[in-house]
C-alpha cells in the first residue's frame, strides 16, 4: 500500500502528525499542506520538506491525493470535511467529528453516499498502553469490570497554546477538547453509553494569553469549564467522570477501573504509550485464608503487550484509514464510533445545562 495524502490546518498539532507519519508510516506520502493562512502552510512545508504549500481549494484539486487529514480547529471541522468529501477525498478528521449531531450525521451521510471512508480522532485507544488494558480486561484479570473513575483536571491550555481562545468559545471547553480521549477509551472497552447526567460551572469569566505573540491579552470565557458526570453504559457498567480547565493541581487518580477481582490503573488516554498497573483482590484475601501476604498493598506494573512507538504519538488512525481504504473495510477509529462519542459529549453538555438525565440517541458496537 502506498498512498498520497494532504494535510489541511498547519497549527500546533500538525507538527506531531507530520513528525510521526514521516517517522512511522513510510507508505504514506504527504504531498501537500494547506491552511487559510498561507504563511503557516509555507512555514510547515519548509520545516518538514513537503513540496507544496497551497490554499485548501488548490490541495483538493490534486487528483493523486486520496486522503485528507483535517487538522483545523473544531469549529471548522464540518465545513472542511464536507468540502473535502465533495472533492472525492477520504478523510481523517481531528476530534471532535463536529460540534452538533446534525453536522456529524451530515458528514457521515455524505461520506457514505460518495463511497468514501471517514475516520476520526482520537486514535490513542489504538496505542500500546490502552490496547494492553483492553487485553488485560478481556483476559479477566480484574474479574467483571463494574465501575470507572476518571479525572481530567487541568488548569487549561493557555500556558502552552498560543491561540487559546477557541478552547473557551463555542466548540471549546473540556468536554469537546478532552472528553473524546476518555469516552472513546471506555466505549472501546465496555460498549455503548445509554445515558448521562452532569453538572457544570464556569470557573473564570476571563482568561489570559500567556505565550506567543499575543501574550498579555485577555478574553471572555463563553462556555462551562468544569464538569462532573455520571455515565451509564448499556452493559450495566458505570463511570464517574470529571473534566476541568479550572484545577491547577490535583492528587486525584487520572483513570481507574474497578472489577470484581481487582483494580486496573489506566495510563493517560491522550497518550499512545504508558504503563498500565494492576492490583488483584487475592493479594488482600491471602491472610483471610490463613496465608501470609507480603504484597497486600503492592500495585504491579504490567508490561505493554503491543509495540510502544512513543508516548505522545499521532498518526496510527491515519495509517489504519489508509489500510481500510485499501482493504475495503471500516477504519477502527470509525465515523460511527466518533458519532457515538459526539452524542455522549453533546448529551453531557445538555444535561449540565438542563439538569436532566439525557438518554443517548446512537448506539455503536465495535
Ligand atoms: N494542540 C494540540 O495539542 C492538539 C492535540 C490533539 C488534538 N488537537 C486537535 O487538532 C485540531 C487543531 O488544533 P491545533 O491546536 O493544531 O489548532 P491551531 O489553532 O494551532 O491550528 C489550526 C490551523 O488551522 C488553520 N485553519 C483554521 N480554519 C481553517 C480552514 N477553514 N481551512 C484551512 N485551515 C484552517 C489555522 O490557520 C491554523 O493554522 C483541533 O481539532 C484540536 O482539537 C490539538
């Protein structure tokens, strides 16, 4: 398989995609990059020795480009994906798929009607650490999984991102930005979500820009920035999840799964590599049966059972989409999965606004 691809959106995350596609997937050739800001495209092309820096229309006019990687900010995902599909390109889109279910369905319907494939970030659930966690769960190491607690508690993006406003405007906030990593991971392990109930708040009315050319400026916050959520899965599994851009230090665990026979400590779902850990109930029970346990409180690191190509890595979903196109199958990070995750995200935000329990409208089994 050899495939020519184009990248639209030459901002912060394009650096990671281009670095890792060039490093890991030699059968993908990035023939052009495009951006509404042509200077950004030119700088990117020069930095990564890509031959063409173009406008979006010029890139979409290149017939050899089979797949487009949409790395624009979330508010532009639908517009750029629809345009690229109209031009006959398969798409890998950064998260979220769209801002509304209506737009998400529009994109997937157009892809289907044109016979084109659509995949969507996050793809970190395909990485080595989360694949290891799924294997450990499937093999019954913690018995029957019942419950998860996750905490994505951060102080926001403005200490490292030069353009932080979109994270605090319509289409921003911690659910659209970080929810996908946690929800996709749990759905990949425990199947579809049936309902959510959530509360939320806005920690600050204004935020500051700290890095880049506009350091020192401030802007209004338009969205909720802290959420506490209860999630029910169709299987009976449940999760208690917190997301915040208003927490500057925490000692809460990031991601734990509790089963009838133990606890699985899951690494950061935004990463591809990381060390899963486990505690098994039998460690504590030994003394109850007259035995001696020197390891009653020990938590054991598990070896990663899949190739670890680095911690913060992007591109595995792009490569899988190229293989899916060639093999005539659905990509693992499929549009249907992304639509279900978008359903979870929009339902969480609706629940926080209305105070109601929100039943999901989609189901996906992967
Ligand atoms: N920054 C990260 O660490 C990170 C990590 C994972 C995922 N993401 C996701 O990647 C996407 C991009 O994030 P980013 O941080 O790189 O943003 P960014 O603001 O740094 O870059 C976005 C780029 O897209 C360009 N752009 C905007 N509208 C466009 C349009 N209509 N057509 C073509 N180009 C357009 C902008 O000029 C800019 O160069 C988002 O969906 C984000 O959620 C970002």
